[in-house]
């Protein structure tokens, strides 16, 4: 968690012009989260995005299907 907090601070709060209105700030943060999770590679995930890592995990861990009784 500390790493995530540092990343948010260094890559978002120290770089972006943060909106003063909370609604606008939340929109900015949501957009940054999309980049963080779908575009930005993560060293700890072998340079994959979290979305890529999760998809690879799903591909190797079949999910149970619901039974229609």
C-alpha cells in the first residue's frame, strides 16, 4: 500500500494541476487510474499493466461455470 501511495503522490499529485472542485478532482483521478491500470506497465508485474496481468491470470485459472439445474 505504501508503494501505491507513493506512486499516486509522485505520478499524479506532484505532476498534475489538481482541480479545486472535488468533483473535477475525482474525474482527474479516475482518468489517471485508467492510465495506471491499463496503459502504464508495472515493474512488479513483469512490466505488464494490471489489466494485462489479470487477463493472463484469468487465462491460466479457469473460472467455474454456473450450473443450470
